[in-house]
C-alpha cells in the first residue's frame, strides 16, 4: 500500500486522463490497483498529493515527459516467447510465406504493435528465419513504454520468457542462448526487428511508419473500452495495404466492434482481412 490516499474524485479525473492518453480503462474495482501504481510514481517524482500530481500531468509544460514515465509504470508488460505459437506459425506459413514467394517489388512488411519487451516480434522473426524468410520480410515492432523498448532492444530475458506450458519449437535454440538464468536472443534476430515508440492512439505516429501487409496486435484490446478499441482498429486498418491482414489474440474478437475487416480462417488461426 502507498501513503498517498486517492479519493473517488481524484480516481475519476486521473482515470479519465489515463484513458484519454493511453486508452487503458480502469473501472471502479481497479481503484486500489491504480492508486498504488500512480502513488509509487508520484512519490518518486516528489509529490505528496495525487491531486497536485494530476494538475502537474494535465497542465504543466513538463507534464508530458512525466506522463511518459508514468506510462512505464501503467502499461502491461506480460508477454513471453512463442506465446500462442500455433497462431504465429499459421501467420508465417499461410500469410507471410505466400507474400514473400510472390516476389513483388518490395519486401512484405509486418508490424508487431504494442510488443512490450519484444518477445512477440522476436518469436515471429525466429519463425521466419526457420523458413529462410528472415531477410525477405521487414519487421517493425512498437510499444508505448520506453523502458519496455530498451529491454526489447537488449534481447536478454529472465527465465519467465520461456514458460513451462508453452511449446518451444526445436529451431528456437538456433537463435537463443542460455547465459546463466538469462535467455539471450541472437544478434541476427535482434537486428532484423526495427523497434519504434508508438502510442496506438496517435494517428500521426502510426501514419509515419507507412503501410503493412500484416499487423499483429494481440492481447491489447482487452484493456480498452469498445469505443477506444474501435478507434484503434480503424487506425490499424488504415495502416494496412489493400488485402492486408490484422491478427489479434486468440481470445479476442472484432466481430462485436463492427469493423470493415472480414474474418478469415488460415491454418487454424483467424485473421481479419482488409478489402483488396
């Protein structure tokens, strides 16, 4: 517990500010959780009142930089190597492989959006490398958290990056090395991923990274209200080439959001396809 109390009123205005800036929704049952996270950062920044901290974030010219530091505390970094592997293998085999073999004028582009500490794009890169496609596909990965991106670029993880319940493909050990309790991603795989800092609510930032044949945005929409999720999906759809594919988490569905994308089954995985 923290020493800075959060009244219902302060919870409401801080929660609204966070949802406005990050899209993350905190309901009434999340008050204590949010209060502890914000108070930890507020104390580090020298504040003894959460209301004063709110005013600083909202109105002070330096508040934007402090909000970036708060975002590092708030964003969910739960991820691991080869999460939902069957889905990734189907994506590589049935979507990216045909694109690469078509031999068009450019390399197919894939974007791992909200990639946290990078395990997802590295998993995709290893799946591509196993098929000899690593250098035939351009991989962009992004997150909002500067701290997570620093960890992603380093490519060195603790033992929780490989979960006991996850099927680790045999080819993975060509690209992973154990160093004590650390799991280190090979330089070849690390160099293949272009990490960027992007807020999924910022259409200008999304526009600057160009168009993609595939966007992977898994286990992210669950933290948004439907209105925010629709807004994000609309921007991601706009970043797809015609006939481009969007992949969300296996437990997520876009059907209730009424998007313009059509749902298709590819090798046991569901993808959402933009009209061509």
